[in-house]
């Protein structure tokens, strides 16, 4: 009876975990929003795409500055001496636009705007830029320094009028990748969710093909998320961990194409994407539709390929834990008398015994490892 119950529970849990889901994520008409998405939990946060002009890397060692190029912001390097900021004159200026890389977050359009001081471990701004805003107006701008986690920067009209000096403090944006800033209102914005809560973002960005650039609507991965693209029949697309890439635009945009004759997007049905999420799960994504600027809808199927919630060891003694995530109690289905140990991510043992139902109301919310009969499984407590 015990074995039959265990088999039924494992079948039910695995059926739930491996079920294919039909998903629609909407960025709104005109691609108005950025949508941050967790492969486990769905949409995490939606933010207005036009709410910012600059984005400052607020990670511990980050110093990159991005531009909102997909919203019409352009950046040009004017000079490489900070003193040139006072005398910007664009007469005869050769306009060579700079772009954010679409392969990594830490490669913004501003590039290496600084000189690093090896004694003080501070950054001093060298480069002077001309910034074209979405409304077509121009500003001169220099990031003056990054000292003690604080960016200092200033910008003005090209003739020096309407100068604004501002700062961005990393400490104000804990667990974020970037702090966002709007030139027109001199306002900083907290637009991202906690960077541990999302895997991919549905957004707009610019692709530089060398001979021309194009704004695209697509998907970029969070730092730490890996992806791979498989070309071929989706039912035969085999996942291989060694082909996973840190390139943030592997899923990208080119699973769709626009037919200028019909005004309709078509989907390439020979592409499969595998995405390894922040928590180590691998998901299979296959796109089935795209609404274009009318709706900004992305349609796809999502299926979990591997899971650390249910693990089978080398022995024949399978184990199931449910519900997972848990809020008040967790049930252990295993051989009678199996020893159970629950360990926090810090290594602290929070439970040891052989109960089949364990009260977790006293556990802090987070991820735990459950050891049952030599088998390790992940438990999430909310």
C-alpha cells in the first residue's frame, strides 16, 4: 500500500511539473512595457518602457551606463578629455552612434567612460558625450565619477544652458541590476524587480548589424540565466547542457519575421529554446504567436525539462515531498522510518527526524535542501 501511494504521489507531482503550459505575455500596444518574467512564477513586474533615458549598473563591481536606444535615445562620443565638456561645439562633428551590446548587460553604450585609480579604487570620468533624446533634442553629458558606490554626472544643453548635476547611489537599489534615470525630469526610477526573482525580460532593444541598426522586440535573459537555441523539429530538439550560453539574447527576436505584404508576423516553427533559470531548472520554450505592435503579445509553450523538486537516486527507494512550495506543513512520502534532514542554504540543520508531516511555519521563507535516505531534494518555504 505504501509503495502504491508513493507511486501515485510521484506520478501526480511529476505530471504537474512536466505539464506543457500555453503562455501569453503582453508588453502592451506599441510595446509600451518591459515585462520581467519568472519561468517558475510567471510575470513578476511590468514597467513603462519610456520612463527612462539612462541606466546605471548598480551591481557591486559594475560601472556600465546604458541608453534607452529602443526608445529613440542616441549617444555620440564627442571627446576623451573631461575639459572638453565646457566647450562642446558640434559644428562639423562626425556623428558615429554608440550602442548597448545585445549580448551582455555589462557592455553599455558609454563604454569605458572612466580612468581607474589603482590607489583610491575610484573611477574618474574622461569622456564627453552628446546625447540625443527621444524628442530629438540634444544634451552634452559627462559621467564625472564613481566613488564609494555613487555615480556623479552632469548634463546641459549644447550651449551650456540648463545644466543639471545629479547622483545615483547604488545602495538605494539593493538587489537590482540597474538604476534608471530620466533626463527630462531629473528623476531616478526603480523599475526592476529583485534580480533574484526573474529569468527573462520581454523588451525592446537595438541590434547593430554593422552596416545598419534595427530596433527589435524580443527577449533578453537575466544575468546568471543561460540559454541555447536548437534548430530542427521541436519534438526532436535535444537539450545539451554543454551548449548553454551566457549570451543574454539567445532567445532574442528572430524566432519571428514580419511579412510586409500581409502586415502579419510569422513564427519559425523549427526553433526550440532551452533556458536554465536562476534556480537551476531547465525550461523548453517554443513560440507560437506574436501580436506585433497592435498588442505586444508574445505567445509560447513552456515546459519544464528537469526539476530539482523531485529526484530519484540510484536506489529503488523513491521519495516525494509535497506541497512544494510549502507554507505551513510539508509531507514526506518515503519508506517507513527513513531519516529526514532539512538544511538551510546557510548550512544550518533546521529539522532532523522521521516524521511524515513536518511543520514549517517556524522556518524562514527561502530555499532548503531535504535529505531523505541519501536523496537530496529542494524545498521552497514561503
